[in-house]
C-alpha cells in the first residue's frame, strides 16, 4: 500500500461523507416542509451514497485485513503512523476529519429517523381514529405493576 492510494481512498471517503451530510440536511428540510418529492430524492441519494461508502469501507478493510491491526478507526490511525512515519500528518488529519464527519452524519440521520418515526406514529393515530373512532389505547402500569388504564383515548365527535 502506498501513501498516494491511501490518501485517494481517504479523499473519496471524505467527499462521499460530505455529500451525505448535505443530503441529510436536505432530508431534514424536506421533512420539516413535508416536501415529498425532495424526501424521495433524499432517499435515493442516501441509498447511492451508502452503497458508495460501503465499497470504500470494504477497500479500507482490505488494506487492514492482512495486517495485525483491527478494522476499527483507531487501528487505522495506528496503521498510518506505523507505515508512513514522517509522512502521516496530512493523512491523520484527513482521517480525523472523516471520523468527525461520520459522527455528524450519524447524528443527523438519527434525528431524521426520529422525525420520520414521529410522523409515522401521527399517521397511524389518524388512521386509527378514522377506522375505529378512537386512538389505540395504550395500557399504563403503576410502580407495583398494576394496570391503571389507557394512556389516552379520543373519540371522534359525531354530528
């Protein structure tokens, strides 16, 4: 493995993560604005970028698989330091940027997932009201485990 190939891999990873970060921001905006078209495009873009990042990760794993290093992020830093002493500063900085951007993407994806789950629950509640005239009832329990009744219920006002 030469330093140029590893730097190219890291740059590709950073570029893909940067693009994913923008897509996740667009997805968040689409969720906030309830823009179905943009949400669909974000899903397509996320899928494409996820596949690309998976391939890049496989390449990174391939680099480490015949070494004594683990496949985690810390081991990647150690690999760079050991194999490219004196030339590793730029690579390590780039690797740190990749790790930070990956965390940012993971956090934004989690936030978007929470929003999607909340909207899904709201939709299910609306469907339940339309089908049965009331929300599904969720049983609650007190500290001793005894049932204390439904968490909420609502009936549709009939004219």
